């Protein structure tokens, strides 16, 4: 019985020690550039998952666009990803930065959307005011006439005051 436990322990010990170390690739993508690549990759895949039909209609090859934009190739991306993935703390740091980038983009987008909504609300309010002026010309004409009378009334009041 002891022999079985010793054998199991030895197998586990040997299997845990067989961790393959990855050499640093010659064309390793620097950390900051890797953050940018993974941020863009996240956005592209999100766009693809959001509305695949529109992307298919545009004919934009996502990976080709990504590689050209960052001047990398698929092998370089695969090797760099594998290298960084073996170093957990470094890879976590990269992905935390990617998450911060995406959160910042989301916040910026929300600000722009809020500004656009304010502009749209202002346009709607201006149209409503213009429509109400057009729909009620008689009422507006009376208002304009009364405004024209105000300076004339003031002149009459001054004349009356000057007489006394």
C-alpha cells in the first residue's frame, strides 16, 4: 500500500516538474505595443460578434487590418502571446492595461453620446418652438403688435409727463 502512494507521489512530482520554458522570441512584440494590439483585437472581435453581417458586407478582413495597422504578422502575435502567457504576472499586467484602455474608450464614448443627445434635444426643442410659432400666427401677430406698441406708449407717456 505504501508503495502505491509513493509511486503516485513520484508521478505527480515528476509531472509537475516538466514545465517547458519558452525562449524569448526574436520578434517579440514590446509590452506597450502588445497592449495596443490586444485592445484593438478586443474591439474588432466585439464588433464582429455585435453585427457580423455589416462587417461581411464591408469586406474588411479584421486580422489583415490588425496586422497592417500594427506592422506585425500572425506568427509574431502568436509567439508573443505564448511568451507573455507563460509569465502570469506580466500577462496579467498587460490585460489589466487592456481593460483600462477599453474602460476609458467606453467612458469617452458615453460622453460623446451624452453630448449628441443634448444637441438632439436642443434641436427638437427649437423645432417645437418654431412649429408653435407657425401654427399660431394670429396669437403671435398680436404679441408682436403689442411689442410694437410698447415704444409708442412710452413716447405718449413721456409727452404727458413733459406737459405736466
